[in-house]
C-alpha cells in the first residue's frame, strides 16, 4: 500500500512524515531527543527497550524493527530486546527495568491501567520519580509515533539493511533533523518493490 | 493523587510539564503547532478532534478541557463538540469533518485500521493531504497526551467551571506561552 498522503518518495516511515510538516516535526524530534538521548539515570539502551516494547505491542513494524535494532546496537546483543518483547517477566533485565517495562506495557494499552501499586513496586525496585515519569512519557510518545506511522500508511521497507542504517543514525547522531534534511534512503527499485 | 510529586497542585498536564520542563516545553510547542498554527482545519474543528479522541480514551481531563476550548472557539456553533462526543455520525458537522472524525477514531484504536477507502471517503468530501495529515497527527498526539495524563494520575478537577476557564485560556492564549513552571492564567498571578 502506498502512503495515504504525498510524501517524499525517497524517504520511508517516520522520516517521510517528519519531512512532510516541519513545524510539527521539530517539537516531536526535540521531545524524543530529550527522552531517549538526554541526561538520564536510565541508559540509552534501556530507554530504547521501552520504545521497542511499545512499538511491538502496537504492531508497528517500522518502529518496532527500528527500535529493536537501536536497542541491540546500544546493548551490544540482540537477546535482551527479543526477550523483552516475548515476555518482560522472564527477560534478562534488572527488577527495576522489569517494573518500568511493566508500567510501559500498561500505558501502551491505556494510561488508566497504571495503579499506585505498580508505581510503588517500581519504587521498591529502585526506580526514581523521573524514571517513572520518563517511562510513562516514552511509552505514550511511541503510541503517538506508531499511530502516525501506520495511520498514514508510511512506507515500511522490507530490507533489513534499511533498519541497520537507521539504527546506526539514531544511535550515533540522535533524533535531531540532519542539517539540510535526511538523505535519500530508498532507491527507485525499492520503491517499486514496496 | 498523582504518581509523581507535581508542583503547586497544578492540574492535569500542566502539573506534569512543571515536574519536567525539559519535556514540557516541546509538548507545549507540539500542541501549539497542531491546534493553533495554520491548518486547513479551523481551531474549533481541531479542538473537537482532540476532545473526541480524548473521550474515546476516557481521559476526562483532556476531554473536558479541549471540549471547553472547542466550545469557546466555535462561538455560535458551540453545540458541535457536544454532539460529536455523543455521536459524530449524527453531529451537525460538515461531511468532511465527519469523515475526518471517523479516521481519528480509527487512529485512536490503532493506526493500522485506517484504510485507503477511509482516506478516499474523506477526499470525496473535500479533504486535502494536509487535512488528513493533521487529523491523523492530532489523533496520535492525543493518544500520547491522554496516556501521559492518566498514566501518571495527573490531578483532574471535578468542577465544570474549572474546565470552562481552561477552555477560555486555551482558546485565547494557545499553548506556546504555557511554559512549564511559569504557567500563568487569568485566575492565577504570574510567578
């Protein structure tokens, strides 16, 4: 299916949408940069695990694939992010991260599901107020991204190399707009395949 | 009681933005760009989409504050938002807005539900790419705002007058000036 609106044909997924309307893209990019790359007591890898889990549960293939690749790159292995997506309780992460990922999973379904007990359990496992805040907002932000990407049927490449390149960019350059805009990422042949 | 300590008992998202101004500022700027800046949709129509998605997410704070903003902005058509919250298909909205509200409702549930036919139906009623884009992004953004507000159990006033006041302020002042931690309103002295 082609995108529901006319975006730059040489871009895919969220990148194509962020270029379509720059004045809404700027605060979305800045929010993401602060939450996922700004100073935090959560590692960048831990924050990408939240993004990958929520995107996976929203069945957003573009975001889930990209943030799974970013988490794997930051953590240096693929097993943890795969295990988190399969079963948070059984994943090889700290009790603190299990509690925070559990809150993120509830936020993905509805913010109303998060209870005082969930938050108390996260605190008992060592989570701070800012970590709880950021976990909820990262989960909520990916509920925006996943709906934006799929609601406009933005192009979702099949080629794993696309996501490796994207993960490398968001790990090493972050979420701010590259000067002059993002480089072409999709060849004419790939556009015809998609 | 909120799950995190919000300053000065500020209600709803304002309390959360004051807790963490680094994220509060881009959140305010996104609301300003989506709901106030130039768009083929009127400000009242956009606040109606925001209230409707918040209603579907059962987020009372966002529903009641954005419904109040919509009533304030719609003037003589202030009944529109209340009719949309009851049944958008029967509301006295333009055919274009009804088609866009149907897309917004799908986005609220999952972006994957929006079909090419849904978009074609909106186009047949005059919707442009920008109408479709802005509708999808408003619905997606309120799927974030609603989860943020309820996921942290933000303070939710019971008094309808509190929402009427918020709606007036949002309609008159927009969102960009509502810097977290320095938020001022007509009923509170600036700090």
